[in-house]
C-alpha cells in the first residue's frame, strides 16, 4: 500500500464529515485511544499494540489539525530541540569528566533538567 500523508488523510476525514467538532470531543477521543493502547500493551500482542499506537498518532495529528497546528512541523521542531539539548548534555557530562553511557539515569536527568531551565 502506498503511503499517504497523514495530513491528507485528516483532510479526507474532515471532508467526509467524520470530523470531531470541539475540543472536548478531540480530547475524549485521544483518551479513548490511549486507553485502547494500554489494553493492547497489557495483552502483549505486538501487532495490536502497533495498530493502537497508530490510532493514537492519527488522533493526535487530527487534534493538531483541529488546533490549526502543523503536526509534522511541530514534530520536527521538538526533534531539533531534543537534539540540541542532548548535545548540550553530552558536552556538560564531558566537562565533568563523564560519559553518558557511564552515568545513571538520575545523573542524566539532573543535567537535562538544568539545560531545560537554561533554554
């Protein structure tokens, strides 16, 4: 099956009249999809987990469209923000004479939170 951009699919949903019309409907839909994902995780069926995860992503993209947010741009920005912070975390650890691979999660989290406050 050929990939169709999720924004295009969300627009098809809109034009087909399957659109959620208010903030509460969108939020309820996302909560419902997350509950279904949790249930699939509990069952342990990888194919079902992937399907439900996809449903959560689709619902979030549809919600972004409702909020007039470009989901792909938002994801790209958060990816760039993560990369920037991660590189800063590596630099800070190196200044302290440490490598991330040798640090505890708590140590890395402390550096991450410090960098987050600075930005």
